[in-house]
C-alpha cells in the first residue's frame, strides 16, 4: 500500500511539473488579463502563445503590456538587431532581458520589438503529389500524373520552382502527354509588396504545342502569409513564344496576372487551394490563355495528404482543330512540408 501511495505521489508530482513547464511563460494584456503558457513565435504582428486550455493563441502584439519567460527566447528588433535571453517583466510597456553575453540586464520597449523567435534565415516548404490509374483486361489503360512545388524564402527574397506532368494511354495508344514547368523570384520591397521575375514553359502534343514559353516581370502583393492562410495577387508584362508542331509559330507581348490562395478550413486537416495564371496578348486581346489548379487537400498523417483537384486549362485561340478547353479531375497522394 505504501509503495502504491509513493508511485501515485510521484505520478501526481510529475503531472504538476509537466503542467507547470507547459505554462512557464506569462503575458500581461492591456485589459488586465494575465495568461500563462509558452511563447512560440510572432506572425503578422501577433504573438503565438501556446496554452493548455486553448491551444495556440494569436495575441495582438500592441495589446501586450508585459512579458516574462522561463527559458531564453530570441528577440528581433525593428532596426534588424537581435538579442537572446530570458525575459522578465518590468514597467508597463517595457521588458528586461538576462543574457549570458551581457552582464547587466538590458531593458527595452515592447514597441521596439519586430518579432519573437523569428524563423530561420531561409525557410523551405513544398509538396509532391502522385496519381496512378492502371486497368487491364477488357480495357487496357494507363494514367500517370505528378506535380511538385518548392518554395525557399528569406526575409526579403523568395524562390519558387514547380511543375506538373500528365500522361495517359488507352490500348497502347497515347491519349495525353503534357508537361508544365515554372520558376519565379520575388524580392520583397515591404512586408506586402514584392517585385517579381518569372519564366514558364508548357509542352503538349495534343494541343499542337512543341513548347509555349513565357518570361516576364511584375509586381505582387502578399495579402496574407500565415500557416493557416496564404493569398497573393500578381500583375505585370510578359513575353510569350509559341512553338507549334504543325501551325505557324508566333510570339507576342502579353499581360500576366496570377492569384495564389490556400486556406485550412478545419484546423490542419482540410485545405482548400486555388492557383491561377493568365496571359493575354497586348496586340490581340482575343489571344488569351488561362491555367488553374483548384481543389482540397486532406491530411492523412502529419505531412502525408490526399488531394482531390481540378486542373483547368483554357486557350481562347488554339491551333486549328484543337479544343480550347482541357479539364482533368484528379485524386492523388502526396507529401507536404
């Protein structure tokens, strides 16, 4: 009995210690509230604060009057400098920091802080999706699809590289074969506005396209960029060159627009996405091309996901005898990081 009581006491003590470690940091708000939890990072002017009762809370930084931490955190100041150490509360609107590098604690205004625990100098995110459908017997058919995208981002620069591939055959006769690749560089002039340079290419035997290539410059505006939601709009001039298999080749100056949007509808389980790019000739507005991908991603386990999507391509001025619309309904499995 004594042994059971001892084990129970140790277990309770362990729970108390764990619970206390999960709520070691504290935030004071202008309305007088004090919240215990753990400082995670800052996003879009908000402190992400992990609590045991409400999960991750997004607290507007301007509403915070004081802050204390049990473990060292990294603070990024408006002037670009950083400091790391344990933070303890001071006067309203001010906090102090103890650091191994500095003998005397430093005190600073919360208004001087640009971010807390900022992400690494360069962050990477991306995805890979694959779909395969093979039937044998009375009907012999094969369908292969894959798409990939990777984004590398620093504080002011962002690189995007991606592409997609479609192939299908029926009774050993090829019925679909197309590839699209693209690359883009973004340089952020402010937190929202960025200058961009991009290039893309599409090859499609069944659209008489040996290669449609485009390259251009432009401006973009990042409305939202968080783990939950991303939304950007881009506009700018571009140059298009069409290398046809049968039809006469052509090239022209064009206007380009693009919309990139994704949003988690239910926590991190269901994500809606829509990527849209359009090109319109500046000399003949009837020469218009649109390419989009729209659908839902369902998290299976951690980064593994299943995707149901529609790929929609529309060419208002295709080669003679070619339909102007292509639609592909896809179900794929993939990994997102």
